[in-house]
């Protein structure tokens, strides 16, 4: 099992008397309210998913990440993890102060301020997303920030509660679990969709040479038309129960808001899974992409820059169903023409479901299709 | 790029000496590859060399282990 990124798994969760003391005092500390995406970042920092980060980035960290895709100590790191300050807060805070972070009007974490700084939002967007186009959802999110940022270590005070907490494991827990299962090699699979047969074959192909698969759906703010979380989780529960060996697959969620930073985000996703204890990570075509901002294989090519990442990316050819082969195959194995191929298109599967038609069994297991179809509103509206 | 920024950027690099024949050999080697300079090649190779190898997992404390085991059992991940 790989060491956590940077060598040490971070855990900054207040417990016992210290937590009680902070909870008593937190009402008197200057506070800001954070959204779901930042709340997820806070949870991930304090539980070690973003190890070695212990808080939000300083100016120096931001600069090296933007320009070199590395932290100041040369460790690979590709995405800025920032906490923007609202316009009105900059004046009343200074370095050395504590700042209370609230989510949904409840205390979430305490930030110990190391630095308050301004940074050019366009520069952040340009390097992170490769574009300054406001139509890009990640760029739009950066532009909504004030341009003033606060950096410092954070301590989790109260874990945010969600409807799927029974599926939420921390890196400490997954590392223990993988060890208990005797897994030496684990492949991480990120998803935001119920599984079709292409996903299943991808995972099972990896399982032919690795010990376990860690299926890790991201739970966060969704776009209109995305599958609802409950549909994704129920579908995977059934798939694992009926079609996987119990001791070779683990399903657990991670709270996370997609940034749509394409190649840079693919590396970030791999680092997160390394911290969960994975040795390998499946990187898809146009991983974490949106629109036409990134070249189809840019998210795979970027890994060439990181010989020291500590987790091996796995790049697969696209699977499809070939009528002539009579099974699922891929372009390096199937000699037949396009006319025989049935492609695993998420868009096509969604269209069929919207029309009330069952996706063909060559594309999706009937049990999975039924779970989706029985839900009167499987998509986010 | 401002002069101040340029100085800051330069501070992030340093110079090391390698034998000239080796330098020339690397220069030949990187022709037609994605490497844009001998420096970028040497940096890559050194990073690869220094990358963490599989090491022993940090041990769990007894308290951690009990807490984790109880939670995983309650959630149905272990028997």
C-alpha cells in the first residue's frame, strides 16, 4: 500500500474537551459561511483525503501549484485549494486570528489564519483551467470570489451530516479495510453515474491483475440532468451484490465538488485515491472535462509529468459491445467495423431512460436499468 | 512577467554541475522527445529516482484500530 501523499496521513479533527471548548467559544469568533463545495474541501483536508494539506493554501503554495503543478516542497499538486474571503471580511481579520467556518448555519471548522492575500483571479483561472472563459463552470466559480484569500491550518469541529453517511469512509478507515482484506494492490474508480457494462468491464479488467477495486462516487453539487446520488449508490450496491466477488470490491463515497479542470483535476483525483490507499487509478477519456475545453486524452498525457506521483494511472481503450464478437471488447481486440459496435454513451442511455425505454442489455445490466426506471425522477431537476 | 515576479521565480531553481560529455549525451537523447531542455530531463529523472518506494504503512494506534473496526463493522464493511 502506498504511503499517503507527502508521507503522512493528515487528521485534524477536534475531539473531547478541546472540541467542547471550541464549540463554547466559536460563537464569539469572527465567522464566514461556506458553501457545499468548500465544506467538502474542509472535510477532505481534515480527514486526510488531501494529505499533505493541513489547510487552505498560502500565496506561495498557490503560486507553485499554478506555475509548476507542485507544492513548494516539490510534491506533485495540481489544483489550488482556496478559501475566498467575502469583501466585507478582509478588514476585520489579521494573521494570527482564528476564523470560524460555518456551514448551513452550524459550526464546521476553525481556521488559524497564517496569511491574508490578494491574487489575480484571471491568473488562477488561466493556469488551473487553461482558459479564462466565463462560460467554463470552474472559471465562473473563481470569478465569483472576491480575489482576497485566507490561508491557514484548519480543525474540523463538527462533521457535516448527509443522507449517505453510511457510505462515507475516511482514508484511515479505507486503509485499515484494504489491509484487513489482504489487498496489496487497489484500483480507485471515480464515478458520477450508475454503472453501465463499460464501467463494469473496465473495473473487472483492472481486477484481473489487481487485488481490489475501490468504487468511489463523488457526492457534491450536481448539474441539472445528472443522476441523483441515491440512484448511483443503489445501482452500485446491486451490481456489487450480484456481479462482484464480495472480497474484491468496496463502495464508499467522497464529498467533493467537481472543478472541471480536466487534466489537472485528473491528477488531483489520483492523489485523493492514493491517500485512500489505492495503488492504481483509472483515468478516463476527457476525465473531469467539460464542453470542449480539453483534448480528449489530455487528462492521460499530463501524468507523464509526474514520475514521482506514487500512484499508477491506468489508461484503458474505450470498451464497446460488438455484435459480431458477441460481447464487450475494445479497439485493440476487435477486428470488426463500426457498423457492429454498440457504444457506451452516457448521453444515449440518459435519452432512452427519459423516453421511458429500457437501455439494451448489451449496454446495461437489466437490474441496474430497473433501479433507474423505478425512480420517478432519477435525474437532478 | 514583472521583474519582482521574475526574481521570485528564479529563486525556485538552482544550478548544479554535470560533466560536459554527459550534458551532450542528454542533449542528444532528448531530441524528438517531449523534453524541452537538459534541465527538464534531469529534473524528471531525479524525481523518478527519488520517488517514494513502497514502505511500511504507518501503524494504527490501538484506540484508532478499535474505533475504525467498530465503525466498519457497524456499516457492514467487515464481519
